[in-house]
């Protein structure tokens, strides 16, 4: 649902709809803020934290596995020599 800031000021009952759906408030025909239900907001925060933990874990695993990469004399990385264990869970 999209409403204008003026509508929100004049029709505060529209906030009740935020429980069912997100409300985008515009100002001068531009997106201004989004109003979400408090429960949904908590879910979004938890999802963000999980994604950060997952990303950190993947990065740590990459750093650990990247030690198995051989470097050629010309300082370029030979991707053919990456340890097969790095991709064993994918294939």
C-alpha cells in the first residue's frame, strides 16, 4: 500500500493496515518511509543477523580453504589447483 504523508496525517486509521501489509509513505511523489508491523520488523532484523552470520562463516571457510590455492611464479592464481575439498559439498 502506498499513501502520501498528507493522507497519513489526516487519516491516521490507515496505520492499522500496517499489521496486514507494509505501507510506503511518499512525500512530493517520492518514497519517504515504510511502515511495517513490529513483528515483521523483528523478523527482518533476525533475518539480517542470520545472513551476516552465514556470510561470516562462508568468509571464514573461504579463508581457510584458500590456503590450498597454489600461486604461480608470475603471481597469478592457478584456479585449476584449488583443492577439490573446497567444492566437495557442491558436486
